[in-house]
C-alpha cells in the first residue's frame, strides 16, 4: 500500500476543498501552483493545462492532501 501525500481530484472537489481551508499564500512556478495554509504547509496543488510540441493537449490536474480526501469530500458524479 502506498502512502501518498496528495490525491488527484476533479475541479469541483478541488474548489470545495479550497473553500474549507484558510489559504495564506499561493505560489506559482512554471505550470504548477501550490496553495499553502497559515502554517506554511502545502494543502493543494494545481498543474495547468498544457500542449506539447506535437499539438497534444493535457488537461489541468488538481491535487489535495490525501488525509483531506479521506475526510468526506463529495465524490464526482
């Protein structure tokens, strides 16, 4: 069994999670954005949508702390 710090979620779950935390800082670098809490811990990560040199598109990806995903966030329908 793997113990992952972050779990991939859909956009709706990501927004719902952000509404529940006290966001203190948002920091972006390249195509990745990290959302921190007031203690300086990363709570969520977003990878921006992208396109490679061959024209293939990659959708945005959203991640939240794994323990938060196990605490009853609604599942995608």
